[in-house]
C-alpha cells in the first residue's frame, strides 16, 4: 500500500477513486506517564514517554487507514492528512486521525 500526503503518486496514474478512508486511534495516558512527564516539565527536556505514545498512535492510525483502503480494493492512499486532538477530563486522552483518498493505480 502506497501512502502519501501528495495528491498523486509520481510516475503512476490514478485509475479509480475508491473513496475517503480514515484511521482513528484514541490512546489513554496513564498516571505513571503523567507523573514522568510532569517531572520533565519541571526540569526541562523532552518527554520520551509521550513522544513514544504519539509515534505509536500515529503508526496505528496509518495502519488502520491502510487496512481500510485495502478492504475497498485500493492500492494507494493519496492526500493523507494527520490530525491530533486531546480529549477527556483533564485532557487525558490522545486522538490521532489519519484521512485520505483511497485509489486504485493503473
């Protein structure tokens, strides 16, 4: 499956548009991650715990998008956009949404 943020795949022709496809992941952040992150806020530096959670959520959203596109008979997804939101009481949930257009290439 070819995944790209561009509206086309260089050197390939889009033969059929299968439709808009999404991949969504909502990930909770637990107490220990919050605690470790709060220490980083005080002393400075990057929060590796949150960064790993963000990378994992993004990869899972793209994998879900890819699987849904394959179910539609697509072999590529173009125009991918990735959005991030925080949800829940105290912003304790991270939502990552990937969307794009599933296409069949010639």
